[in-house]
């Protein structure tokens, strides 16, 4: 089988493989590690490596790479400037992220709810650096924060169990007060037609 030379073909091939991984998983089991390996291979492919990601703006932006209808996953290129931070939050759907350009530090937490709806407590469990060649899997109830900790911007791949427009509301945590609130998922942008051809 020849390697795809067009970025859209490389992405479609990876998404088809990921759909197959999920289709062959036994009921109730997620095979996020296999999905992570397939996405790392996509990010490392010559076809993908030749893509120049959009310049980072003042905040993080999600660009659509693929939003298939069945299964209704969303694959995005998340571009964010150095120093950008996302507070602790929970997506409510599983996610696999792999590094493409730049470095960011992800911290993971456990939340203990307060009594009678009062302030809760957020304990940091571990931190992991997402960088080229590395990947990270998150289950639907995982809580993480993001800090673009490298010297430059990041451009990483994020695959979610649902496209962003079909997300449940995010739960965002305040480490200082132990409170939490809901927030809408970000609205992704489209890449210029020349970027994915
Ligand atoms: Fe996140």
C-alpha cells in the first residue's frame, strides 16, 4: 500500500483506522492507547510533518482536521501561544492528544466535592509534558490543566469522542476557591483550504 501524499488522505486513513480500532474493541473497553499510537504515527508522517500550522494568536484556537459523522469524533489541531494557560477542566468525553510542535505541561487532578454544595478540593496527581512524539489519553472524567510551558507556541492534535459542537458543557474548576462552573466547549475554526488538501 502506498503512503498517502495528501494531508487529507493521511488524516482520512488515520480516522478510518481509529474507527476500526473502536469497532473491534469489546463492549465497554476503550482502546485509547492504540488510538494514541495511530495518531502519533499520523503526526510523525512525512505528509503531516510538511504542514505549516497557522500562527498562534493571543489565545488557543482549535482548527478542524476531521469531523466524521460515524463515529462522530472530532480531530483538531490546537494552536496556542507560549504562556497560554487553561484552568483545570473536565471534558466529559474521552480525548487523545499527541504532540506535533512545541511543548505544553498538562497537570491532572482529583476533585473532592465539598459538603452540602460547599467548596471542594482539587488535588494535583501528576503532570505530563506533551511534545512531538509523545501522546496522552484522558478518560471522560479526567480533570486536567494546560500550560504552554515551552519557549514557543504549540500545535498539537486532539481527538475527542465527539466533535466540539456536540460536546457536553465543560466543567471548569477554580483551584483557589474549590468552586466549579460549567462552560461551553470552544468553537473550532476551519483551516485555509490550501492547508489541508
Ligand atoms: Fe482539555
